[in-house]
C-alpha cells in the first residue's frame, strides 16, 4: 500500500531547553515557515509539544472550569475568553496545514486538587483519579495522577467521563493530531486503558485525528501499536514511538538502525513506526545549550535515508523560522526525490547488515520493476557494498537478468544523477 507517512513540524526539539514550550507568536511563525518552504514537499502538521498550558514540570497549569488543560493565556493571548486553541487552529487551517498538540494520559493534578466538576456529569476530577500514586508517570510524577480503575481493570466511569469531556473540547478546537504521552513504551502498563479510552472518546465526537503514541522503548512494541491502529483507527493513520528521545548525536542515530529493522516487520497499511523527531537545524535540548544540530551533513543524510526507507513519520523538530533554519536544513528536509521514497514505496525492509557495518535496505516501488535500495555506512572506514538484483530478499517481483542493454538504470537520489547497472549488480 502506497500511503505517505505523517509529515510536519513539532515544537519540542527547538523549545525543550526553555522548559516552557512554544508561545503563540513562535507557533504562527513556524506555520508560515512550513507553508513557504515545506508544505509543497508534503509537510502539513503543526504540533505544539509540552508547555502550551504552563511549565513542563506541572508546577502550574492553565485549566478551565471543568479541569481541562487550556493554553496559558500569557503565552497564547488569543486563547482567552474560552477561545482556547480555536484561533490558532483556524490560522493553521487557513494556510492549508493541520494542527495538533501534546497531552499526557491521566488527570491533571491541579484539577484533582480543585475537585473540578467534570462537564455534563455529577463527577469531580478527584473521583476520576487514582490518588494512590500507583499509576503516576514515573518520569513526570508532578503533572498528572493516573486514571482511576475499577476492580476488573477497566476505567472508572468518572475517568471515562473526563476523557469524553476533553475530546469534546478538542473537537471544538478543530484538532487534527494528538500526541499522547506516558501511555506507550515502558509506560504501557499504566497507559493502555487511557490511550484506548481517549481514542474511543475522540471517535465518539466524529473528529478525525492522527494519534501519536509516546514515549518509546524498543521495536517490541510495534505489534501492540499496529493492533491498536487496526482496532481503534481502521483506515486512518496512526504513529507510535519505537525509540526513546532522539537528539543530534551519531550514537543515538546508530541505535535507530537496529530498532527500525525490527519494526519494519509490522509497518504497513496506515501504521507508521515513529523514530522520534528530526533534530535538524537549530535545536534546544532539555537542560543543554541551544545550538545547531551536531549531526554532520553525511549523518543527517543517513538519518533522512533511514526515515524514508523505514517509512517513519517525518516530524521536524528544529526551529522553523527564517532566522534559524538555513538552506542546508531546508534542503535536507525537502529533497523531493528522497521524500518520494516514503510516498512511493512498500514492503520496506532491511535487506542485510554487512560485517563492515553497512546497512542495506530495499523496497518495492509503484511499478513492479521499480526498486529502492539504500546503502548506509555505519562504520568508521570507507568501504563498498553491492546488491545483486537477483537477490530473492529484494521485495516485490524479481527483476529478470540478463537484461537488454540499458534496460536498468540506477539513480543516486541525493546527488540526483544516474549511473549504469552492470553485471546485474548495484554497487
């Protein structure tokens, strides 16, 4: 199936160091930048990660009268008077883009403290929460309580009512994308019921949206994520993290290749294994100095090559502004021939990983005789590698060989140049 992976911009990589997230003016500027430079290449989502309601640590959070997170009006001035994200969403939609934001599975602690009423019910937020702290998010314990469960492990009616209420709010804002954190990967044990109920609540509103499950741990979660996608969002795209947070280091990128190779067994249809954001351009890691990405040009190309061959979501995390995003970054993100692999390939997989640490990927193109091959040198030394076109591991129909002279031509997508195929091998 030829379905383009999700593509867009997420605020986290360029704002994590601030501890407060992206404000309205920065989000609007990012939307303008993506429209001008990247929309034609397929990028369409503008996603605000953690911090739109207050500091990351949950020390304060903006809530409405029903205990639901709303934008911090000091950083998002258009949100006052009950507008919420409707204005920002309308602007983004007016540019031909889609809008989304980050949430965490559970009940906000401030809502529990206030015993906020849950909209259209007699329940209050404290009745929806597990007050024992057994189901808190281990890496962000001060932000939410876990949702309350019944004795049989199902969600308590108050928790269901809370998720129904936030789903109605998000529909009113016109949301297209929700990143739900602390419900997947190593947190699946405390988030399974939450991610399933939130999905059901959103589906109940009739609002189509793209669910993004987070955080990640390893490729072993791929089968669970695909089952969730097929059960909760049939015929609609779903993405789920396979990795922990990824920043601009070769060591982190190196580990992606093994994870992506294993997750590829479950890629297909509308499920996309998420290898985290693209830390290209100006980034601001949490508790680190803001900087331009430490990835070299060759490493950045290796990253983009893996992403398109693995059909992973392409969510850029760098600063999307004229002042910070240089031509090299935009060129890496918008190379139409490279991005064409993500749009026009299927049956993507790692063909092999050679002893000298060259990872070779292969995929079927839209035509039976179109094949995509990727050679990524993960080692420290210059080397060579080859693929015999008769290799039975190449996805799709086998290519007949010997061929008539000139029948097959290989093209280097990064260089944009053709080279001949001789002896039935691509070298």
